[in-house]
């Protein structure tokens, strides 16, 4: 396991924890390619800076994470 993968895992878990949305259980760190690290980091930074999110913001974040997922 690479250091980048650990960072991706940590970011995904912290995003899920901060948003506290049940349907995020389907999002797993191994669904994300390390090549998309920078895009994921941008989402992570935005999520960590905001104290709360509207339902539409949470939906937009979930959609963006879905766009970054590997084609399984």
C-alpha cells in the first residue's frame, strides 16, 4: 500500500464522517484511483473548511465523488 493510497483512504473516511450521510457507506477508498488524488484533495479541503452543508451541497459532493469513482 502506498502513502498516496493511505491519504486517499483518510480523506474519504473523513469526508464521510463529516457529512454523516448514510448513503456514503457505498463509497469506499478503493473505489478511487490515485491518479485523481488532486481532484479528491480539492473536495476534501472544501468539505473540511465548511462547518455545515445544505442537502443540495451534500448531493453535489456525492455526485462529484461519484464522478471520480473508478469504473468498476
